[in-house]
C-alpha cells in the first residue's frame, strides 16, 4: 500500500509533459462546468418577475401599466412575465 502511494506521489510531484496536457484539459473542463453552472444560475435568478420589478423605476411605472393589460390578467390564467419578451429564447 505504501509503495503505491509513494509511486503516485512521485508522479504528481515531478513536472511531466504528458500529464500537464491532461491536467490542463481536465482543469479547463471543470472550469467550464463551473462557469456554465454559475451562468445558468444567474440567468435563472435574473429572469424572474421579482428581480425585474425590484428596481424602483420598474415598480413605479411599467409594472403598474402591465397589470392593466391582457398579458397580466387573462381567462387562461397563463401570465406573460418580463423575460418572455425581453430575453432571447
């Protein structure tokens, strides 16, 4: 068991041309997954009506105007939100 651990440590502790490309690829892949997850989380949070109307400019005029339209209150009960029109799909 100790020989295996010592050999593994020697491989990791010395610089190697063969492993550096693999570690860079793996590091880039992990960084890409983290960036993608963070980006999607930020998009989900900022695409809510609560976020859009949190600004005093939106709360005062445009949101009050939206409440009087068919997009906000209709017979089907399906309401259009800000991101339906203002975010590319």
